[in-house]
């Protein structure tokens, strides 16, 4: 529970800072940033899933967050340098992972407190 409160607090601080600071990035960096954000969102959904499965580890989450984000941006950069649009491949790969994690999260939340079905017609 403490980890969830810290995560929500960090999210709120990030949102406030993101809205308060006016940063303009050049258009040529938009592909790298979008893929990096997609990788970060994938890691966040994976962390939520791990937390609901009681398998969450802060070290794995933090290293995964930064390594996935940096690797995605690096692959987009290398692809642009080679003239290959690797951003589309990253969007597909991370998109599939995000939707799989979201489906797992939904199932974990829906069936967390599953009430057994009792057929009242068979009881006396």
C-alpha cells in the first residue's frame, strides 16, 4: 500500500511539473520521444500488473523503466540514421505489450474477489 501511495504521489508531482514547465523540443526529436514515452507507458502497465500479482520489485521496475525507454529511443535513432522506420516496429511491439498488460490488469481486478456461484434451486 505504501508503494502505491508513493507511486501516485510521484505521478502527481510529475504531472504538475510537466504542466508547469514549458519545454519545446525540436520536431526532429518527436519520433524518439514518442517511442520512449510508449516504452515508459509499457513499463508502467507492467509494474501495475506485477503489483496486482504481488510480484512487484522496485529494482526491476526502475531498471526496466530506464533501460526500455533508452533502448527504444536508441533504436529509433539508429533506424533514422539507417533510413529505416523502426519507430513503427516499436509502436507495434509496445502497443501489443500494453494491451496484453491492460487485459491482465482488467482480469486481475475483475476476478480478485470472485464470489462462488450457489445454485439456490438445488438447496433444501
